[in-house]
């Protein structure tokens, strides 16, 4: 598995945004180059072909698919459509993807963050946080930034308990990196429910973050509302084409994911060997609950030429990026004072958190 040419430099390396370190899938660069000959043309605003391809792939009618300029655009549109105003409560776990909180604020809805429990979604507490003012509940599965997964049975039971007028948004940005019987696939497992929306992105495993394309699968009225609300022409022709070409490259994608998962194992093992407590990750990043030592760790990484995402006082999220960058992070962790590292993780996982 080779890193993208630009990524084979000597750094600084960016392991803060969960981007793919790999070159685009076969055919993508050629497709984008071809599309560049038509920069004078508007793209298909309905993303007709891409929606048809996604529909076939996911075994749902294309009417149930909406495409957006990244899944963050779809999440924002869902909030704007269903949760605007002082009565619009939105329940989500915290710590979780920062985009939710920002989007909730932007549309003037009311954020109802529910603390994680031992770095996992506390679904019982989230169900308890649903009131008659709740419009929307977000489940980030696997969770960013902790990398944990909500199991299929757990998720089904949770949604059973959510009133039908509440929309449950399942964000599966990292599903490709999860394996096993509990690997998230809410389109398959929960797609029959009218109040479930699944959002996915081409930004992470598919490595197309710079092109901005993601999709939502929902029941028809919700998907139609999303299509109606979308900014016209927001998804470029290059993005639509690149997504379609990528979907044909299942095997190449699987190889990239397998390569990344091997690298993730290397990182997790290296961090554990350095005495740190690391949860198993089901994503393309690793969470280190370093508590008060987070800043010092991030600083040491920066000195080693690697940017990681620091959540001061809580922990650091490290993308499984370039091989060299991953090795540098392990080296930094190995230099951390052993005892303080142990203490840090113990603190970060104490019950009061
Ligand atoms: C990266 C990320 C997204 C946004 O992806 P885009 O499609 O690039 O907008 C959405 N949700 C989560 C949890 C993410 O980590």
C-alpha cells in the first residue's frame, strides 16, 4: 500500500483530520482530469447517475438517496429542515463529532449533548434525554473521536424506544474501517424505519475529502426534503464522477482499508507497548484519553513533525496516516514518562468523567 506522492514527504504530517494517506482509487484521477475539460458546464444538480448507482449498490430506490457536498452538508440540511428554532432539541453524544454542535448552533436549534460513558455512546442516557421537544437524535457510529461502535442489537433497541416523530440520524462516516458482525450498516439493518436517516461520506475510506461528496439514505419524504433543500450545483461534476468511479473499485478499496487497518494495529500496539491505555479502534484513527497530559503530548508530536487533534483536558485523536508519521507518534509516546502516561489514562477513564 503506497502513500500518495505528496504524502511521502518528510512532513510535517497532518494526522488531525482523519484524511486518507493514500492516492485516489484507480481511475479517479483520469476521471477528474476528463471532467476538467467541462469546467464551463454546470454539474447535474440532481446527481441522477450517482444516485442511481448508489441505489443499486444499497438495494434501495434512487428516490431514497440524497447526495450532498460532503455528509456535513447533509447533516446541516437535516437540522435546518427538522430542528430549527428554540423548540428544536437535538440529542447527540459528547464528546462526538464537532460538526454536530456547530451545525446545531448555526440553525438555532437546542443542543442536548449526552456524555459518553467509558468512551462509548450511553444510549440509555440518550433515550432518557429525548423529550417532546426533541426533533432529532444523532448516533455517530463508529464514534468520532473515540472510535467505538454501537452494536446492531443495541442500536435497534435504542431506536425502538425513540418516538416515531423523532428523526434518528446515523452517521456512518467510518463504517468501512469496522469489521465483524457489529460493523455498522444501518441502511441494511434500520433502513426499513421511516424515521431513520443514514449519512455516509466519500471523504474518509474513499479518500475524496477534497472533492466534497457524501450521501444520505432515508425514506422518500426525508430524502426528497434533503434534495429540495440542497444548494443547487453544490456537488461538482468531478465529485459525482469520482464517486461513481470509486464505487466500482471495491477490491482496491478493500486493499486500502486492509492496509490502513494493519497500520492501525501497528499504532495501537506501539502505543500500548509505550504503556498507554488504548481502546480498540473501529475507525481510521486512534483515541488516547490522556486527560491533562493531552497538550504536552500534542506539543511533543508537533515537535516531531506530526499534527494530531488535541481535545485539551480530554485526549488526543490520531489519524492512521502515513507510515512514517505513525512511527513518529509511536516514538513520541515511547518517550513519554511511563508512570505519568499510566496515570493520565487512569484519570481520563475515571467514573466522574
Ligand atoms: C469527517 C466526518 C464527517 C464529514 O465528512 P464530509 O463528508 O467530508 O463532510 C461527518 N461525520 C463524521 C463523524 C466525520 O468524522
